[in-house]
C-alpha cells in the first residue's frame, strides 16, 4: 500500500553557492559537455535497444521546446534569431555550439536522447529550452554533472519490465 503525499511535503535541498561559482559555460567547456552528454546518451540507450548504435554521432537540434509565456527572469532571453525551421541537423558538435551558444548564453535545459541510427552513425536529438541565460542559477541539471544537459531514456514499451 503506497501512502499519498503532496508536493509541499517534498523537501528540496538548496544547492551551495560554491557549486554555481564553479560552473564553466565557456564555449569550449559547453562543447565538451555536449560531447560527453551525447556519448552518455548513446551508451545508455544501447542497454535498452537491440540495434547496434555506432560510435559516430550526428545531431538533430530541436529549438524552443518549452512553454515560455510566463514572465522572464532578469538575464533570461528568448532568442529566435532567424530560426525558421523547427530542427537543424549537424555532423559536428562545433556546428551545434555555433547555433545554440550565443554570446555566452545557453539554453537553460537540453534533453539529450538517441533518435535513430543508420548503420554508420547514431543521431542524437537535442531538445532545447527556448529560454537562454548565462546566469548559472537559471540553468537546470546542475547536480547531474553536465548542465544544462540531461540524458533521457528512449521510449520504452508499455509492458517493459526492466532488465
């Protein structure tokens, strides 16, 4: 029998200021984090699929994937530039970074997952928040190790029981 609880019963531990002060969202570190997140997504997904996921990685970037009609916080921007298409495909991490690292501002969160493979490369989907910031306190997934990136699972069948 499970007990019921409400959201106000959940205790959230604050993140120490030192954690925020030590974050590095420089262009080069952001690219390194992207590479690590993409590799983690491929390795994680390989445990749950029968396809062989090649080590060669390509990227598909989905922009503005958040609800952003609320009031923006100080330092946040919604950057749409000339983004007329819903997603972009790239062969290198540098191309991704050139699109979404804008004058030191990055999407506040980016979900990372395997989207497909074609026998030669694995396509990693980057589902990006529409809000950009350089303020570490606006960036999600600080404690997961590669902010703003969060590796997410591939879709699993409804009857999946686990390993």
